[in-house]
C-alpha cells in the first residue's frame, strides 16, 4: 500500500512542475509540436526534427506526466503533435489530454532509444521527404554518452557552419550495430559523417562507437564523404551539472517510491544512490571521467525506479476514486495557472475549478463526474484549441503498437 508521504510528495512534485516557467512559442512558429522527454538521446533527435520542420519543441520530465506541459501544448493551439518516445518515457496521460481536446497526434518510438532513433529517422523520411533531403551531416554517438550528445547539441546551436547541410543524430552502442546501419541506410545523400564522443585521455572513447564496422559499411555504400570528430573530455563544470541533475532525478525516484512495495525498484534505488555517492567522491577527488561513468549508472537506475513507481502510483489512484478526482482537479488547476501566465482569460475556468473542489469536499461525486469535470474540459478546449472536424484521425503510431 502506498504511504501518505508518497502521495504528498507526488502531488507536491506536480505542483512544483506547474510553477516552472516553460518556453513560449513565437507567433512565427508553426503549430506543429514535438513532445519529448528530457532523456538526452530522445531530446537530441527531437531537437533535430524540430529544427528541420520549424516545429515547437516541448520537453517533459522523463517517465512522468506534468499537466503544465499539457497546458503549454494547448496554448500553442497545435494542428498536430508528434511524440518522440514510448509510453514509458511520455505517459499516456498526455495522449488522453490530446484526445479530450481534439488534438491529432502520433508517436514515433521503439523499444529502446536506438530503435526510437531509427523509427524517427524512418518516419521523418516518409512523412517529410523535403525536410529529410536537407540533411547533409550524420553525427554518430553512443546512446549512453550523455556529454557527447550534449556537446553535439551545443555545436549544432553555436556552430551550425561546422555541418554540411542539416545534421541529424544516429545512435550506436555495442550490440546495436545492425540498428545503427539500418538507420544509415535511410540516407541516400550523406556528404559528411561526424563521430561525437567523450574521451578519458586520448586513447579511446568512454562509450564504444563501433567505428570499424560503421566505417566499413559507409565506404562500401558511399563513393565519397568527409569524416570528422566531435571529441571532448569530461570537464569539471559538465560533470557537476550532470551530477546535480542525476541527484535531483534520484530524489524524485525515492519520493515516488515512498510507501510502495516494489522490491526490484527498491534494489535499483539503492544501486542508484550508491553509484551517485561514489560519483560525488570521484568528482571531489578530481576524477571527472570516473564520476561521469558512475553518474550515468545512477541515472539509468533512477529511470527504472521512476518508471516502475509511477506505473504503480497510477494503479493506486485508479483504486481510490476520491484521490483520482483530487488529482484531476489539481491538474486542471495547474493548467489554469499556466494559461493565465500566458495571457488567457481563465476566470470562468477558475470558477469551475473552485466549484469542483467544493463538490469534492462535500462528496458530490455525481455532480463532479457528470457536470463539473466535463464543463471544465469543454472550457479548456474552447480556450485553447479548435476541435478538428469529425473523422480527423486522433493518433498514428510509428513503431510498436
């Protein structure tokens, strides 16, 4: 059974997220939205897609639903949402919101970050061939090398002249060579390949790149192309920033797990905390490469905990109607706050939410379910979206069903 502390932490976490300012869309931007989690690999490929399509990129905390993110998307009044990542990374609560408010959407994802990377490239080629043809540089990075991926994103933003044509990220790792090459097969005209990697010293990358197999394939399929490297070593500042992010993620995982009986998740949490403590020790000793490796171990374990705990938390809420209604009202409240900050007149919405809170307090569940909540949803929809005409497809998945 979930403890009271766990419920409070989870609700508080949602409120904290709702208070964080989110990036605004400019009037010139398209009404295509790309929604992605803050997983570094998915985020990077989603950034590539957003740049190619002129879309508005919105980032959600990995593995967790944030109603403030839904409100941000609603305020863009999107004609379409593309979700990069599966339902573990981007929970189904988002797609329920899109269904409620009549926003067409689709997912581009696979079982792993490598398969998601491949699915995104394939979907981009199929649905947006003109934008796909602008790609001139393929950047290959290990899917676990967060610093190399972040370094690539910085180079893309600050030094776009370093790339021949638009760049795109292709992920690799040990045992993923076939997925990597399958992704590379989608490109007919590649003029440049860059390898992005973090090195400890100058001997070899900290995470494998499978260069021999990839180079051999490239030479057999392309008559001529340039090859270059985006090489970096872990710096004190980068590792510190990463450690803070992983520490926050691990704390979030521990809060979500409070009161839940999931032995596998508790074991992973302890492994995450142990790795994180060791990472801080290495960092304080000036061993930045070691600290980086340990931080990534902690990050992957914390992701596992968040995924399992959040899934269990939703099950608990579904079994407690009162708590489920309370959470739904709080989500509407966060959405209203975000929309108010963005200049919407939410007075009617705030009035309905106040009525809903009072109805919940008095136990008037029928009034809530049959009148107030549907009216709140309808008011939100009128505020921020134009419902598509009947028959407009709501969803389309690229990847696994």
